[in-house]
């Protein structure tokens, strides 16, 4: 019996990047003889009451065997799981990945290498960051320093500050948001590695570089080249994905002193077109192989 799936992406975001990912996954599933439907998250409404847990489908359809969840709508992912559907990645993994502070806490608890980090205490938007906290962050982490919001994508919520005055100004501009102070890894300025983890293997990898930005994100103007990770880098990326419970993840590594890798971020919804353009590897095929194999093992 051929398995049927849904591919869910966010219906409210501008541009076609997320639909593009969904269509690549749909085509990969078709090559594996698995029928899939593509849904926007706003076409699937979670319904709850005292005696009922359901999904209101604006386009009527039976529940699938599995879902490829190309979104961060954690409540919808969890609703599907409560209805007995296997979701890749799980709601818990998406939640851990989406909150970078939570990710770093889990990584540190497993003694995995990360930049030295100080979590800013929670305050409300009307408050300010005490000068003593600014002094402490500067003393412990040095300058330049990274400020990183807990929630963000494409490197847009990551900031580089050069001195205590800039730190104080930027930290207070972020008042009311969850963010962290983080050691700047000078040896990785404008360079990082993206390893796409699928299960227990690296499906593809690339090195990203920027000539004029400390961030290497392609959306921030970086360039990319195919990359063969070392055994240490591959093992670290796989451990990072497992640490947050992700079946599939784009793991970004920084290059520390002596080339030792550090975990920068774990992306539960990493896009795959850039990886294909860079390496010629269609990660969608690897992902669908993994999903269908996992589902078949679950039915044994």
C-alpha cells in the first residue's frame, strides 16, 4: 500500500520560497510512488472543545499517513500529532529549533560545542537593561560581540556590536524581546558551513562566504560552494539535530580557532534549492527516502 502525505507550508509569508520547497517535496514523493497534497497552514484550522479534537479542512480531505511540515506553526503540527499523524519534523523539534535560546541550552546540556553565551534576563518593553548586565556581558565575552534574538531567520535578527556604548544601545532596542549576548567567533568572520542532516547521515553540505558581512547567509549576500565535511563536522551536525529531536535539519557550523567546528544554529525547516544549485544534490529525494523508510518500519 502506497503511503499518502501532506506537505504544509506557511500561507501568509511573501514570496514563493516556501511554496517552492513544498513543490520540490511533492515531486520527490511522486518519484517514490507516494501521493501528496500541498496545503497552506491557513487552509487547515485546528478545532477544540470539551469532547472533540479535530481539523477543519477548508479543502475537504482525509487525514494523511504522514506530513512534511515546512512551517513553524507549532500548534498545527501538534494538533496533527494528537490526531495520530506522523509529522516530520515533530512539533517539539520545530519548537526547540525556532527558539535559539532553548536550542543552545539543550546543546550545552549535552556538552556540544557552542559559542560562549549569556542569556539576557526577561524584561518588558517598558524596561531597560541594567548597566551592570552590559558591563558583565562585555567583561565575559569581549568585543566585538554578537547579539542574537531567540526568534529569527536568514540572519536578520543577528547583530554585531563593537563596543560597550553600541552594546547598551542595541540591547535596549531589543528590550521586551528574548535575546542573548554571544561571543563573536573571529576566525569564522563571514564564513560558515551548512550541513543538511537527514536521519543519521549528511545528505549534502556547502560552505558559505561573505566578503563584506560577518554573516554568511546567502540572503545577506553570501556566496556558496560545495563542501565535503570532515568526520568531526559531520558527526557534530548529526548530534546537534538529534539533540533537538529533529529528523531533518540544516545545521550551521562556525569555524573556531584551529578550524574546530562550533554549532551556530539548527534549522528544522531548512530550504533545499540553494543546496541543489550549489551541489547538484536534491535533498528532497533523501528526505522522502528517509520519511517513507521510517513509516514502513513503523508499520512492521
